[in-house]
C-alpha cells in the first residue's frame, strides 16, 4: 500500500535531527526506496514555507520535485469538509490540511504516515489507515 507522508515526517527526515526521529527517518527512507510515497501540494507548500535561505529553499525544492503531487479534486475538498464536520461534532479539532489529507488518502486508498497524534483521533471518526514504523 502506498503512503501519504505528512509534513511532520518529512520535517524530521529533512530538516531536523531530533531525538527519537531515527526510526521515523529510516522508515521514510525505506518508503522512498520502495517507491511508495505519495505527495500532495499542501504538504509541499508546508515543507517549503519558512525555509531560511534561498539556497536551502532551492535545494529542498529540487529534492521534493522527485515526488509528483497527486491531484486534489473537488470531491476531496468536499470529503475533507465532511470529515471536519464529523470530527468537530465529536469535539475533535484539526486543520483544513489535515482533513484534506484524510480525504485524499481515502480516495487513493493509501495510509497516512505522520507523527501528529491528532490523526489517531481522526481515525476514530474517519475510516483512514495510519502507517506505522515497521519493526
């Protein structure tokens, strides 16, 4: 199964050397090697936003260009709004990008790889699949 990789995972692997990130980074490397990663434009934008220098931006942009964006459809935006409303009705908050990821993952039938624990709460309401680091 392919995997939609969240900004949190890319950031650990590409920008930071945080404690405990080695397993997540290694898993991302394996997914890339297996050709199983999925990218969407909003995640690309989040990753490129806030990069300090033009040279860092250019380098990161070039690396990310290896991962083409999956198209986002009108139906995805509508499904994201439905997921947002369902979750909000149960007291679960999330960002528009988070719910767009949920919608795209459902349409493409891919899992979501994230370190954001909000997705565990979303999964109680929205039938998304989450990808975990393999042992």
